[in-house]
């Protein structure tokens, strides 16, 4: 389990864009993100913004809960941490030179 730091939270927030465009992600996960955005933009909250520190805290707590709930999915979309794809570099190339081999058909035991 990764430590919950600002850097981890920020990477998960950036990964939301990639998760939302992936067709293999279940609809309920996308709906959870949409609900969070709608709640953030609504002019009224469960706790009014007039109650200053607590009014903002409910939005922050909701988004932290969403990010923790979707952590496994979002962590797979982190940009920059994917392995390098070397298949394009070696596609169609003969990379094994000067090797001789024989295929022995041997008998099959049944």
C-alpha cells in the first residue's frame, strides 16, 4: 500500500483523465468521479461554505474518499511510470545472428 501523500494524490487526480477515456473501466467508477465533480460544483453543500474550515473540508474529504476508493484503478494510469515499450524498436528485425539450430521431431509417447 502506498503512503497517502500530496504527490500520490496529485498523480491520482491526473490519472482520472485517462481512466475516464478507457472503455474497459466499469461505469460505476466513472459515475463516482462524475458525482464528485457535480458535488464540487454545486452551489450548495451538506455543510455550507459559510462555516469556513468545515465547509471546505467536506469537499476535500469526499475527494480523498473517491481517490482512495479508486486507488487501484487510478494507479494503473499513472503517467510516466509505464514500462518502456521496446516492441517498436525490434519489430520485424532479425536480432539473433549467426545461430545454427536443428529441430528434432522426436517420437511422441502416448
